[in-house]
């Protein structure tokens, strides 16, 4: 053997070359990526600190993103509130102009009521603003459109709120009342209501529930009754509440024989003049008729006019007061608001009596039992099928079914067959005579707020240790007071007893409500009692503060992220000059090593012999 280098020496040199080559590759990676290592193991000593820095940066970026979204919402909310303020203030100015002129002029009344209608429509649209699929003024129900005033036309609104028999709720609680009852709360029976036209001969109509559903109903609220077969369906104003009873604002005549009275009304040709008639008239409640007997004729009284009667029996009840003429002529028919007796012993909700042997009780075996009769038997006064949950009482059949009450599960399409709930069982009997009845009336008593959102306050966290509450919704006092005040002006048709021209006190009431919705300080006494604090001025201040807070916090987050990025760079990034210098040094070392290895491989003892 003549070669000088041994296998062991050669392997040692090759291993050293490979280590240098590996170091060179790592340096090449560092230069190209500018990172000390491609994974955390390469910076094991500082990996925990690096992870903490990166997590903090990630959290701050998420805060910035959330804050940017909130800033957009606050910007839009601020724009909407500014627009609502302009709308309310424009209406206030128009109301001031109206109040300083002829308030009984029909054209001027129409103009201010049109202004009120447009203002409400604008406010409704603004409060239904949404962004990114989120309604801004619906509380936590961000996917629910918050506001509906139910406005279509001025006339349609005034047909419901005539200003006399049904007036706009004057308190916040009454305006925001929201409930719906359609059965007894204890037994779930659907026959649960009793309507009285003249409760206790007081002239007041009353609805009585079989349980205490009405305990929390607000006096002054507006209720809608439906499902009574058209007998007592309608919209009414609550005047008194006593647990199981609701009294409504009632306007009706009292039966009275011919008696001398004075009847006064506004001159249709001169709004500043009042015409007074001295007539002997009789009053008939059933037909709402004032019948002429003697004296001054009634033929000159126009339809839709407010008339005021004095000199009738004192009562109560009494015919003295104001009414609106519905039909004019030799006799007058007036508008009325009242219940019809229903659900009482004398006026049961449903009764079917037969002597034609056509009432049958069918045992359904494993299926529900049924009661059958001729077609169109099991229907209410309007012809609609009796509702599920109604309890039917049987009498006069001479069977074991007499005296029992059975609950309706459903009624057939031809209204001839009642299917009972599965817990009720009849005694089978075919072709019977007898009576099926229920005394108490079915129906739904409801009150609907213009607001469909909720009152939950949303909390936005701008940083890990600071947040603020966003509690502006469509029932904020700043909005609600303005809405109530504008509706006061919109209600009531010109010339009627509920018209704006006949109720001048509404002007100052509406002015106060509108001003208190705009400004932090308002002089005078609230017309409807103490109001909640809240106004557009303060709302705009709060929104501006929240915007500044969000923007300033985001700037701090951005600055802090810059500091953290610098700290991360100190750990992760390489020094380019140092790394390139080391790279070149290792490159030269590797080249020299290869040359040395090649040279040593060429050495042989032969060369020295």
C-alpha cells in the first residue's frame, strides 16, 4: 500500500466537510428567509417569549378589526341620529309656524298633519337602518327589523286613532305595551272572555277574563280584540284595569225620551263661529240615533261634525258631551265605541239546540271521540269554525254526556264535526236532541308596540381592560318622546270631536314632547307626568365619545403592535451583514477543505521513493 491517507482520516475529513456544508446551507436559508430558524426548535431558548409576543400581537389585531367594525357602526349610527334630529327639528319648526296662525283652518291642519306623517315615515326608515346584516337600533335582536308604525296613509292612521274614542297613548308605558292573550292561563280554555256593553249601568263597556291575564295592562294603552266572530273585534283604548277586567273608553248614547237640549257645533262656513240649536230630541242607544222632536231642526248639521250636547239628564250615564255625526238628516246618527254583550248568560258565545235528532256522540275507540251535527253548526257569529281549546257543554240529551264539558281539538271543514282532545271521552249516542253551548267568548286581546327589538345593552370591548356599552335602540326616550309627540298631532280628522282643530291643547303637548326629545334642558311641566331622561343632544355626545374612544384605542393598539413587531424581529430575524459574512467565510472554508481533501487523496509514498 503506497497511499498515505487512511480510511479513518479520510472519513474524518469528509464528516468535517459535511458539517461545514450543513452550516453553509443553514446560513443560505437564513440569508434567503432573513429568519434565524424555520421552526421554534432553532430558537428554543426564546421560543416562549416569542409565542407570547405573537399571541399578544394577534389579540391586538383582532381588537383592531372589531373596533373598526364598531367604528363603522358608530359612524352610521351618528349619521342616522343626525338625520333624525333634523327631521324632528324640522317638524318642530313647522309646528311653531302652525301654532302661531289659524289653528282651525282646514288647509293648515292638513299641512301640519301631512308634515307629521312624513316625519314619522322618515323616523321609521332611519330607525330601521342596517349595516352588514345587523339592524343598529334593535338591541340584541340584530336580525329583527325594529320599528313599524303601521303607516300607510293619513286617513288610515286616523281611522284607528280618531282622537276621541281611541287616542294615541300619552305615556311611554302605554305606547310600548306589548302582549297577546287568547286563553285562560290556568286551564288553557279558549272560551275565557265576557263582554258587557254597559257594565253596571255606568255607561262603560268592559271585558272580563276568567283569570288574571289583565293585571299588568297599562291604562291608556291601545288594545286590539279579534276572534270574537266579528261581534267585538276592533281597536279600543284602555281606561281602567282591575286584574281580570279592562274598561275601555266608551262613547255611546243613553236611552232617553224627548227632552229639550242645546246642540252646538262649529259653523262649517266660519270656523270661528259656533252654531247653537235649541231642540227637543230623544236618544236611542241601540241605533246611536238622536231623533228630532221639536224646536230647531237638525238638518243643517254636516256629516263628520263634532256636536256638543247640554241639558240632557245628568246621569251617569248621560247624553251630555261631545259626539261625531256619522249620518246627517232630520235625525242624527252618531259614531259610537262600545262592546256588544257577548259571553254572558243572556248572550252566550255559541249555542246549538236541536229537536231534529241530528246530534250524535261518537266513541272513536283508539282515536279521538267526536261530536257531529248538521253542516255549518260549529261556527261563530262570523261563520268561522270554532277555535281549538273551546269547551262545549252538553245539556238536554238525556245521555251521560249531559253536564259534561268537552274541549275542541279541531273542527271539520264543513263545520259539522268536532274532534275532541284525546283526554275527553263521550258516551256514544246517535241521533239525539239537545243543546251544545259555551257561554264565555273566545277571542284574542292584544297590544302591539311599534318596537320589535329588545332592551338588552350591548357591550363592546375595545381592549383587554376597557369596554363601553352601546344602549341606543328605537325605544330610547330621545326617539320615543318625539314619536309620541308627532303622533299627537297626526291623530283625528279635521272637524270631528277628535280632530286637531277641536283639541288645541295637543299643540303645546306635542311641542314639549318634541323639545324634550331634542334638548337636555326644557322649560315647563311635562304634560303627561314625569318622563324618562333622554335626548338627542346627549345621544350625539355619547356617540362622539365612543367614536373617539374606539379610534384612540386603535391608534394605541397599532403603536403597540409596532413595538411588538420590533421585539419579534429581534428574536426571529438575522443580522444580514453578520450572516452574509459568516456565509462567505464558510464558503471559503468549504472550498479550501475540498481542495485539501483532493490534494491529500493524491499523496502517495511512491512520490517519495
